[in-house]
């Protein structure tokens, strides 16, 4: 998922005078597996499951400890901050793990993500942002995130 796109998945249009938009997988788009993963886990929606099946397959083949903070849409790594905190970002790793919770097929990957995220030291994208995604991811992975559709 590119950082900026239209609802049909095509790249967003840049208006005159607007800064160039990122059309790769980066700090805006890394949240997508978390959001759609919640939907897959809470509702079992087939569209959500189909989406996170793809992202889970991609990230599990890389391995939790080798996920970087950015990718071209063809899967080529494009890290934004490769030299900070060993290039590890909880904003990328945590949501990838949450997305993978939809299927037991990815349980070992989810376990690896959990082991990394619980250490709360993957801040290459900025401590506040990454710590926020650490907390959100941990709430889901430990079963403590509320399904707000039930209230």
C-alpha cells in the first residue's frame, strides 16, 4: 500500500504547489496492516483477511527482526532511517505482527514480533511515534485491545 492513494488504490494526485507525496510503503502506510488486521481478527471480513494474508506472507518471509522502515511497492527495501536503532521501527514491525494474527499459519512470526515489540526499543522513526505503535500493537497481541464495535 503506498503512503498516498485514492480509495481505488491508484496513486493520489498531487495538486499544484503541493509537496511531492510518497508513493512507497512508509510511515503513513505502515499502519495499514494494523487497521485491517483488527478488522480481520474482530469480524473475519473476507476482504480484510485477503489483504492481511498478502502482507503477512510478505513480512513473515522477511522475518520480524529484518523488517525495515520503508519499501518500494515491488518489495525492495527502502529504509528511511537505516542507521537509527539498528533500523528497527515498532511502527512497521508491530502492525505487521497484528496483521498476521488472522491465521495460525503465521503464529511463529507473530511470536517473533511480540518478542521484539515488548522490549520497547525500536524507535528509528522517532521515540514517541514508535512507542505509540509499541503500545497499540502490544494491546492487540495480548488480547487487551477493546473491540469498540461491541460498545
